[in-house]
């Protein structure tokens, strides 16, 4: 891996952690976008590791307090999103257009991955408070809806422009 | 359409359906909880229907059906459950006089009068609203009007 790529990954990692810890409305976050983007551009493992690292740091330093038993679930959830970025890139192949269809694809994928993340973290909540998983899902559904809508919007609007910018930074050819 | 696109779209729709199901579940759970509470206090509450008639003010009539209040509640307290009421207590009559309901104030000729639905017709209330204790299933009305005894 060349220096430029390492520098960009480091910037993305600090941006990701910073954005996760910054004050923001509950469940509106750009962490999943950055992890997915990292996985997409630098491989599934990089995305998964960044997701795990971000949630590990956030688990201790979050303005909402120490995450406790939910932290491992957050780590797994965000790692899944980062990993999915790499898998998606593999599915797309090297040459792909960045038309409305791909924007829609990313938005739909964001919706699905966000739900997976919410199910995983709600599972942690269910264990912590000893409640049924279905009850935990029902109780937190409005948070999940906000999370889903914000991620759909963010992925649909920002994913491809950011990919283009980062590809230019690392000197990779953009095929759109 | 590419197979990949189709699969991703299906996953997205599946996520939306699951979320919609969870929203429905959330409301169903709340409904069940409230029903349980209602069942618990069944012997302590009653239901009544109340109408607020603003016809003389802006032509509207608003009904509040199946309003739940505790047993022994008087009409003034019950009205305060469904509307913003301004009233003055008159010690001389040992009763309250309603000045305004939902911001519609009495004036020199118009007042808030209350009625009971008895024998298929409206009858004037026999006393002040705070002296009248409601019965289960009763139908009542507040009307903004020039009282017919004027």
C-alpha cells in the first residue's frame, strides 16, 4: 500500500471517529457512510477494521456515555457495514457507471445495512436489559426509522461524489 | 436489469417492510399496554360523549366521543379533559361560571350554556357544571348561545 493511500485511510479514520463523537441528533451519523466508503475503496477488511475501531473508541468516549455491553454489538454492526462496502465493490467489478441506478442501489443497500446494524445493536440492548428482541426492536423503531432515512439520504447523495474525490486523491482512475 | 441490482432492490424493500412492520408493532404494543391499563382501572373510570357547539361563533360543532374520566368527575373537570376552559368560582352560588371554552369568550349576550341529552332531546343543565356529577354513558353539550331565558 503506498503512502498516499495510507494517508487517505488515516484521514478517513480520524474523520470517522471525529464525526462519531461530535454532537449530533440521535441516530443521524456519517460513520456508516465513511466505513462503507473505506471498504469500497480500500477493501472489505479495511472497511470492517475502521468500523470496529470507530465503535470501539466511541464506546468509551461517546457524549452519551460508556456503551457497556452494547459496544461489542456496535463493533460487529459497523464492521459488517464496512465489510459490505468491499463486497459491493467486488460485485460491481472495476468498470461501473455512477448513474442514477447505482445511486439508487447504494441507497437501497444503505437501508438494508442500517437495518442489520440496528438489529444487531438492539440484540445487545435486549441482552443488557433482559427484554425480548422483538420488544427491543419495537421500542426503538422510531430511532431505527430516523437512522434508516438519514443513511438512505446520505448514501444516495454523498457516496459517489466522495468516491470520485477520494479516487482522485489516491490517483485511482474513476471509471464513471 | 442486472441481477445484482435486483437483489439489492429486494433487500432494500425487505428492510423497508421490516421497518414498517416494526412501526405497526410499536403501535400495537402501545395499544395493548393502554388496554391493559384501562382494564386495570375499569371499575374506576367511565365514558361519556361531549359536544362543544360553536355554531353561533364560527359554525362548527366538535364531538368528543368515548371520553374517559374517573368516576365521580363533574362536568367542569370532564370538559377540562377535552378543552381549555376558563371559569370563575362564585362563592355566593357555590358554583363555577364558565367564561370561555377553547378561547371563545362569553360577551354581553352570548354565554356558554350546557345541556344534557334526556328523552331524545337536549335539556338545559339544572346546576353549575362543577356541581353536576357525570354518569357512565351520558351525552352532554356545551353551546355558545344567547340563553333563551334572556
